[in-house]
C-alpha cells in the first residue's frame, strides 16, 4: 500500500477530478455497471444480502455511492441509507435523484473520503462497496475501518473488483489470444455506440484514480480475506464472474466465456 501521504492525496484528487469529468454522463459511459444484465445481477445480490443479515433493522451504508447505483436499490427494498462519495458532483446527482428520500429522512448523503468517516460502532446492518476498493489509496485500512461500523450479524458486500484471473494468462495459448482480443475490442464497440448516439466522450486519465486496477499492482484478494479473518467474521466468500462490458454485444463474448476464466469478483462477509 502507498505509505507516502502526498501520493495518497494525489490518488484522492485524481478520483475527485475524474468523477467531476464524468459525473453528468457516468451511467452512459459504464455499460459494465449499467447493462440490464449487471443491474439484474446486483439486484439479486442485494436481495440475498438482505436475507443474510441477522436481526435486520434495515440500516445500510453505501460507500462510494456514485450516482446511486446501489443506493436506489437499497432504498427500494426498505433500507435507511447513508450514502458516501468523495465526489461533490456525484453527491449532487444523488440529491436530485432521491430528493423524496432525503425529505423523509430515509437517505443521508455525505461528501467525504471513506477514510474520514466516523460512525458509532456497529451502526449498520449492511455495508456495500461497489466498484470502490481499487480507487482507494489504502483499501485494507479502509476495510478495517468499515468493519468497525458493521454490527455483529451484519453483512459487508464488496463487488465489481478485478478477479485474481484478470491479469493472468490463460492455460492455453488460444484462450490467452481470445482474452486479449476480447479485452481490446470492448472499448472499440463502446466507442462505436457513443458515435451512434452522438455522445462526445472526453479523454479521461484513469491511471491514478483506478490505482489498484493495474497488472503491476493489482488488488490483493488474499489481503482482503485476511481482514475478514482478523476481524473475526463468521464467514467470507469470494465469487468470480463474467461481466458484460459493452452496450453493443461483442460477438467474442460466448467464446471468451467458454475458454477463459472470469475476470471480476465480489465478496460477501458476515460478521
């Protein structure tokens, strides 16, 4: 983990800048998040988390809430939600989209880095982190902090992080070739879609904002598992899955899924 405070601040600022650039059309830019297939998958996972919580008082913390991908779903199934995001622009969109829930005190929005949060011990039944950890300067320390806020019998749900297989070569040369072509062709299909709908996408530099989504310093799932063990969680489980990364179907998708390992992961852990 980066230990230099100046470097950590650079990662924070890179995330603020990137999400300021893409906030107004974030949902159009990310089919890997907002495709119908992915939205159905997330809804099913949240419903499963809801049933896993012991003595559920329906109090949830959605960290890195963005424009409300999970926040909205949690509100719909009856949770009182505290939504946190480092981006003021994302928080403003949340306020507009879910104003009715703000008015009836079902939603609280906090514009803050995750590491600066202070809540009572065991305040939340459910904590969700979708597409968050790879943005954080020190995701292990952040996870430990979040664990303090989770009650005994509560569940933490971490999703949309690169699996351990993401950067690895496949067992066969054919599968490795297919994987490389598939990964490189997905952005082309999305650019084609953006041209069709007339969306001018700005050039966005994700190199620092997505710090742990790199081959040279990939997210360490063993370290994540160790956090759950040290914090005495009842159980933790990582599941790997394939994601849909394009608005226009990539014809290589079926072959890729037949020959290659899944590229994404989610964690479920119960305290």
